[in-house]
C-alpha cells in the first residue's frame, strides 16, 4: 500500500513538471540525472581511495582521487548537456494492426550542442519495456527522425503514457533522462479473422444512397449445413425431429452484397464481429470490389480503393471507444473546494 501511494505521488509530481504535449524542449527543470551502477561503484572506489590516502598521508593517492573526481564531475556536466536544449516532438501517430504494433514517428532537434548516444524507449500496455531505439546522434543545429513501434494487443486508440529519452554519454557513469507525454493517439485495427459465409441484412434503395434493413427473417430458405456455418443458424428443432442438420439461409431476402454488415453475424460477440468485418474489408479491398460498411450508429457509403478501406478499418478500430484523456486533468481547475466551502457556510 505504501509503495503504491509513493509511486502515485511521484507520478503526479512528474506529470505536473511534464504536462501532456506533442512537443517538449528539455530544460534544467525537466531533466533528471543519477549515477548508473558503474557510477555508484566508481564513487565507492573513490571514497575508499580517499580514506586510504588520508590514513597513509600519500600525496599520489590524493592526486589520483582528485583527478578521477574531477573526471566524474565533468562527465556529469557533459551527460546533462546532451539533453539540455534538446527538443523531442511527435510528428505522426500512425495506424496498424492489433498484435503487430502501431508506428509513432518522432523528430529530435538539437539547438545548442551535439547530442550523442541518445536512446528512446516506450513501455507496452503492461508497463514492460517495449520498443527501444539506441545510438541516436544529433549534431548541433540538425534534426533526426526516428520511428518507435508501440506494441499493442487490442484494437482502439493507442497512446503511450510516456516516451523516455535517455543518454549515458560519455563514460556511462551517469544517466540523464526525461519524458515526452504525447497528446495525439494512434489507432490499432482489429485483428482480421476469416469470416464465415454470411449475407448482409441490409438492402439498397433504388438510388443506392441509403441502406435499409431487411425485414422478415422468417422468409429464409433452408439448405443443408456446410462447414463454417454459424451455430445459431442451425435449425435445431428440425434436427431433433428429423436428424437432418439444415441451416436458415437469408440470401433470398434481398440483402445487398455491396454492404458489410455488423448484424450479419448472429451469436458472435462484438470483438469477433469487428474482426470478421476487418477481414472482409481487406478481402474486398484486395479484390478491388466496391463495398460499404454499416455499424450501429455509423454508415460508410459504398466505395472502392485503398483510402476507402483505411477509412473502414479506422471506423472498426475506434467503434464504441472514446479518445484517451489525461487522468490528472480534473485535478486542476476543479470547483470542489469552493463548492464544499459554500455548502459549509450555508449549513
């Protein structure tokens, strides 16, 4: 409990110093620096050498301790200088398929001095180390573009909580780091799964403008069961009575083949339906076919081409979700204290 409370306070303190933004210039207030493991050992050895020099009154040991100490201080200034004045900006938050990663492109700009041996990293959804890029060098006055692919296992909006930039140059005795907390979010498409043989439950009007739901599913034709048919379509009462497995086929009810329909998969859950539709979108796009997409509360008119397919995949990815917001935003600007004070005076 104490560990969680302390971690929460540290996180809120960092978030106040580094508010969400797609562009961050690192200054003295936003750069953190600490010794590495090698730096701690180096400092302990200097302390032991100093005690030894004091004990034996050895001037050569004094000289070596002071020289190595000055080297440590110089390394500290140089490590901090690698990030001081550096600007890290999110250029574009990309789109990708769930399970394969979403690319985020960043631009690093150095204005004051050369920034050497930079490393960018981002954690995955469970907080474990994810994508890492090391050995980035940015000369003074120049820029470098790098791409981090953020791993994701689920569809929807993808936004890294923090993007860490770090350097241990020149000697690896100290590490200086900071973070960028992006505002923009990428999108992960549903993972496509081969869809069963189904027919849309919508039909087109005469002018092909508005899809209309097909009424009267009791008009379905009956046909023998085929592998891949959905279980809810099997006429189980007839099977129990006659032993023949037949399936209700609504193809004759007028459903349009130009529409990919969310309601065409009875018995499947929401995520499975979206995965089926994602597979159908990619299949139709690969064939160059014309198609439209109907989702509860959203209709995309029939069209063809790669931009139309990407639009449909984006709609499937974000359907039923809201854009991510900052959890700490409600802390600032709240009237909770004012309202409670007013209520106390009224009582």
